[in-house]
């Protein structure tokens, strides 16, 4: 049945309606003449069926012989489609031109992506290299030498271990993998306190401990000396201490925020080749205070094929200030939260907050609310500082410049 449907689509078919009192006789005559009919059914006393275009011309004399009336309801199949296209040559030419343009568009490059580079400066230099090798939007993909780009990338960037250039649809991708370099060798150095605090514990890997649990140290004090057994070493270890931070904030007991008034203005633009063209609406926001809501739609996209034309809809919402008086408790809570956020933002990595103290310094009837926040943390306060031993002076020098012997040689 499926093969017959394809055959009748190729030669053409028609849906007909037969009216008259002797329609059954027409069916018998058609079967006896070998005329294939299908989708035969009755509806409101009328006979409906489908027949091939060749069988239709053989069926017309039988309709006259039976005294019936035949009406063509619709035509389908390849011959009728071709006939319509011959009448509409502009549509046929336009469709062919669109397919050719789509094929040509798919053969060009419309997007460039660099993956694996963690250094922004290196990624920028890689992009410049791709431009030198002809990797630009709109260029034919067959003109891009992928193997040559990979070789050039590895030659110019010795810190890269691997590079691969390939296409995914109309997008060019360059993947790179940096080399894993060994850490630089450490010279002699002390571990000193980067903040003041009270020592909780000292853990020494190399070097000599210069402090102990419960001792109070100031920023810059030596915690672990870079000497061990009379020879200079790179001090390594951990010194955890209790450290205190303090912040002060003041402000008026009111809250100012921007809210939408309900007035809006909408602009529609087209972005093509990194340039925007205004279609409708204002070129700039017509309000003094506003916020922008932007929606971007691609003009055409199919799988990995994307046309570099976008439709942009910008909605400008007018804003106005709204002031609200706060109670003393609300104002103190707001300022305290801001001060605490500032303190936590500046904490060292790995610091653990163990205690938070908040104190209101102003009276409820004051025009200003004053708050002081103090937090206690437990953190590693050890910081490495290099030093250069001075044998003639009998001890190490923290930081500073390299020492010299009498012969002028650097130690």
C-alpha cells in the first residue's frame, strides 16, 4: 500500500465527489476496467474516492455512461506541484537562490571560540594570532589551515603543551592545554606574622619555632626562623592564632531605594557585524533615572548555523527615589550587617569566624546611628619573608637586599 501511495504521488491523484442514483454501478465498472480507487466512502448520500490522474481520464466515459455528475475537490501529487511552480517562476527562483545562499552561508565561518586559556592576556594574544592566520567572520572555512594554526600556536607559545583547531558547524574552536611547570625552588626565608594576634598552636615542618601557644605576637614578628642546625633553610609550617577585626559605620536612620514608577519606553534595534541600527523607539533613555531590560533574539538559527544578525528589544523603566524612616533598631541592624559584610569581605582565605560582637554607640534620639562591629577569627597568620644570611654579622636579615662578602660575591 505504501508503494502504491508513492506511485500515485509521482503520477498525480485527485479527490472526487460523485452525485447520482447509480453510483454503485460506477464502482463495479471501474473495478472491471482495472481502475484503482481508494479511500472510498459515502457521506450524506454522495460517493467520495481518490483516483490516479491516469485512471481519472479512463473513468470519465464511465461516469457519462452511468448518468452521474463528477466534481474534482482537490488535486495532489508531483505533476500538480510542478505545474504550480511553472506558473510561479519567481517563487521557484527565490527558493533555489535561498538554498544556494544557505549552502554558501554554511560554508563560511561565523563564530570563533578559544578554550583552555586561563590567562586573559594569553587569550588576547591567541585571538590576535588567529586574525593573522585569516580566522575572521565571513571567511570560507576551506581557506583556513587548521594544521598550520596548531603548529603556529605551539611555536609561539612555549608554555602550551597541546593545541587543537577544528570546526563545529560554522564555529571555529581552538582548544589549548597549558604546561604544568614545577614550582620554583624556594630560597631561605622566615615565617613572620602578617597580623597581630594570640597564638593557638605552632606546627613546624622546617626551621625553628620562635613563639609558643598563648604568646601575643605583632605583625612582622618572626614565628618560625629560617635556620635549622646552623644552616639557612626555607621555613615551612603553620601558626594558627586568634585575630580580631573591627569596623565602624554610621548613617541616618532612613532607607533610600529606587522603585519603578510604571512609565516605560521601548526601543527595537538590529545588531549586525557588531553595529546596532535603530528600528523604532528612542535612541537613548528618556528618563533621568532608569533601569534597562534587554531581550536579544537571533534572527535565524538552525543547529550550529547562526546568522550574525540579532533583534534587540530594550525596555527603559523610569525610577524614582523612595525614602523610608527606620527605627533605631532597624537602622542599627542595617549598619551592623553592612559593617560585618565589609569585614568578612577582607578576611584572609581559610579564616574562621568564631565570635561576632556588635555595639550601638548612639542613643535612640540621635540623628545619626553609630555602630561598631568586632569579630574574632582563627586563622593561619604565617607569611613567608625571604632573607639572606650575613655570615660576618652572625645572623640572618629579614627581607632586605642580598648581602655581599668582602670579595664582592653575593651570598
